[in-house]
C-alpha cells in the first residue's frame, strides 16, 4: 500500500475531529470515528444518507442553497481553510455547535464531485462565551 494512502487512512481513523465526505448530491460517503463520537451515529447509520442527518431542520434551506451554489461553481469562501460556525444535531436530538472547514473535491476536468468537511464540536466553548 502506498505511504500516502496509509497516512490518509491513519489520520481518518485517529482524528478527534469529524471527517465527513459527501457526494455532489449531499449523500454521505465517508464518516470517520470522530464523526461517530461527535454526532452519535455509527458509520453504518450515516453512510448512504443525506447530510440532513446532522443539519437542524431550520438551517437546511440555507445549507442546501450554499451547497448547490458550490457544486455548480466550484467556489466557496470556506474552502481556503476558513472556519464556519454552525449549529448541528446529534443522533439523540441534542443541538451542538460545530466549526468546520471544507475541502472541495474536483474531477480532473474541474467539475465538483464531492465535498469533505472537517468538523469540531465547539459547544462547550460556545456556551461559555454566551455565559
């Protein structure tokens, strides 16, 4: 196995952060152990499902508008390492706050094929700032 692949697989498995990849339709294709810890869904429950699984209902319309725009244009202000803070939802229904950055994945002809998000649960820090 190629060293690059071994490193990538090891990082995915060991990362405390969630790493979630979704295809151009917003269907989850990769769900690492960090995502399981943060969101409470096992990979078998998440893979093959819509990102709506972790997006609170009130935020879905805005999320999908942005998603479709990025898929059409290939451009996102959050694909350059910038962090976006948003609410998310766990399997048990608890709302949490996450920060994430995205990595757009493009076909060799430049078309968007998928998006990877690296997410961190910042609920505790967010709650402390509100207090």
